[in-house]
C-alpha cells in the first residue's frame, strides 16, 4: 500500500509547464479566433486587450475586427503582400495609407501586434469619419479594402480583369467571373467567418 501511495505522489508531483490547457478548457470570454492569432502573436493577452479596446472605440463587435485581420493577414503583423502591392501588416496597410498615418511600412512590420493595433484603429477611425459608421462585417472589410465601395449596390465592381488591381485581388473573386464585386466580398466573408458574419452591431 505504501508503494502505491508513493507512486501516486510522484505522479501528482510531475510538472507539465508547457502543456496548453486551452485545448481542454477555454475561457468563456476568449476572443474569437484568438487561438489562430496565437500562431503569430506570442503576447495574446496584450493583443486581446488592445483588440477589444479598438473594437469598442470603433463601435463594432470584436469578432468583426478579428475576422478582417484574419482575412487580410492571417494575424501575421509582419507579413507583406506577395503580389507586389507593398501592403504590410495586420490589415495590409498600403504604402500610401501608411504615409497618411505618419508611419512607414518597414516600421509597421517591426511592431508587435498589440502596438500595431493602434494604427489599425487610427486607419479605421479615419474611414469611419469620412464615410460613416460600420454597419456589418462586409462594410468593415470594405473600409479596409475599398472605402469608396461602402454603401454601394452589391453589384458594384471593385476590380475587374485584366487590370493589375484585379490580379492582385483575384482571390476575392468568389464566383470566378473576372470581376470582384461587393457581392463577392460578402459571400466570401459569409463562407469564411459564419460566426462573425451573423453577429449584429449591437454587440459592439
């Protein structure tokens, strides 16, 4: 009996410091897609806190902001556009946009995600001030991709063959007809982020 007790004590005393308990238990208020963000963002606590602050300031659900960052960068704050647009970061800041924000693409790519979130907020707030409140996940994404398309008809074309801009965004052509329309964007977001897509703005 003593041997069994000793063995039990030894087993209970073993430490497993690197075990990720989130695979078994997740906090009820864990941020949407945070586990995926953790692949590129070591400090998910600071990132989560800042993301929620930004969403609150923009008056949108945090799920919307997480979804558009996932769509644009996969949550990699250092990633650069592979098709030569020069875009970089969590929401793929274009060089011209970076200049408006008084920061360079190189500086953005060197920032930790929670620091870069300040520029995500600054940019989206500028678009919000110019074009109005964000009304849906699709509307928020258009604020990043093509602000002038906000509030347009679903058939509104953002990009079309054979332009360079279409080639750089061909992955958004959901129905493959050679035109990236608002309807394409909407259907793509609905397919990729069904949870965020159905969340009403009131949650923000």
